[in-house]
C-alpha cells in the first residue's frame, strides 16, 4: 500500500507498476479514491507492467484518498516508476508489517520545488504523530503554521493518505503511528547538490526504523563522478564511521558524505542508521543523468536471487551489485556469468561492488 507525492509535471507521461515473481501469481490492484481496480495474472520468472492513472498523484496538503493497495496470492516484488520526459524516478515497494510504525523522512534541500512526504494508512483509526524537522522556515498544514520541532497529530482511516510539502528540507521529520502505515518521501524536483542543475523528481518508500542496520557498503554510480550519501540517525549518540571519519549524530540528524574515489565506501555505526545515495545533476560532472534518491541495503539484508525490470523509454540502464568477494564467481544475470573487470572493491577487502550495464 502506498501513495505518490506530487510530481514536477502535472501530467507525467505514465505511472507504472512493474510486478515480478518466481511463480504464476494472481495480483489484485485497487485505488478506490480514483475508482481504479485491476486484477492480473503474472507468469513465473517474468515481469508485468500495470499502468496507474496519473490522477493518483497527491497534490493537496492534508488528508485525501490517494492510496494504491496491492495484494497477491504469491510472493511478488513491485517497483513503481513515475516517468516524464524530463523528470523521472522510481522506488521499490515494501510490504506492510507490524513494525511499519516508525519512520524518519528523507528528502533534499529544495531550490525552487518542495520537499515532501505522503503517509498511507493500512487500518482504520490509525493515530499519526509527526514531529516536524525543517532546515528553515515554518510548515503550513491545514492553514496552521508549525515550526521545526513541533508535533502534528491526526487520525487516518484505511486507504487514506496524508500529504505534506515544504519549501525547505524535511529530512529528519519523525513519523510514528499506532497502526502500520507506509511513507513515501522525496522532492518535487531537487537539485543535487542544491547549487547544480538540473533538478529531478525524487521518490523513495521509506524503510521503517525497525529495519535499519549498522553496516553498509556502496560505490558511486556507474559513469558518475561522485558517491554522494546521506546517513540519517534515529537516536541520540549515534556514532558513524565513514571514510575513516567518525561523525556524531543525534535523533533526526544526518551527515552528507561526498567521495569521488573509485573505492567503494564502508559505513559502520554503533546504532542502526538509514543510508541513502543521491545521483547528482548533470552539471556536476557533465555526464548524462540527473538526481535520484536510492535507499542502500545493508550488508545484512542481502538475498541470493533478485528480479528487476527496466523501462523501455530510458536508453541506458545500470545495476550495481554488492557481493562478498568469495561468492562473486558464482554471480549470474539471466543465467550468464558477467565480467568482473568493472568492479570497485571496498577497503574491507571482503566485499566488492560490481557495475553492469543492462
């Protein structure tokens, strides 16, 4: 279950769900707020695309009925793609669990277009508490002005969404709920860094705090000049070791790290943290590609098999694979071995990152 925060273009080219499974699966998709219902059957080991009406995008601050609910009779993966000619981003959908009650918002400092998040309720009578954190200025919600550090509380019903946007960075805003919810956050169109163009839509479904970890490894994106990360803390006294530097963070604080080295970056902390990677604007390194926001999985959250889909309307696609060095020889994509000549090794020497064009 999820909502989609405001897009840069009022009429994006499309919003698609890419649904994949190892098994033949019957999948039910509904968005009652826009009278959308569809049932599909996916084939085993394939991906099926489903187009969602663009009216699902939330544009009005506060409560609305903009939720999408997906249910399947088999285990599936679902990727959401919001595509426009000039601004696109996508995110992996996360299943609702009993632990989906505690979140910290991730976004980026806006230049012209808002940072934003949208909460989706899974059950009736869900009490929400939002402790706002802003880089500057008050947030206007329901005609009232709230400063950074103030709390906003409200009740949501099943399939309702609550949308918030602000002209400054909302990173570190703390969301708690009495019942499970999902949260998607990002920016309507962000410059990364904020003084370099061009801007692009950022959207990512947030990982609940219960699933944060203490150890991560990642490398800069294929063809790009920098590895730009944000590390976000959920508790006071969090110490982060990144790139040989020790950083101390308190609840809701983040550290932004930029490294142009071809050596992958190791992140370790004494308390669980959230790590996000940001693709930079094309004017940073004169390479084709604009901002996106990516949740980095921890080294303890790895699986042995993945399915992924890439949209046909984008020409160049890359996949970054983080793997233990002693297992890299067994890596296969569509059953075929891949070249390891284009890999980045971490200073840990037991984990490496392999980049592939797909």
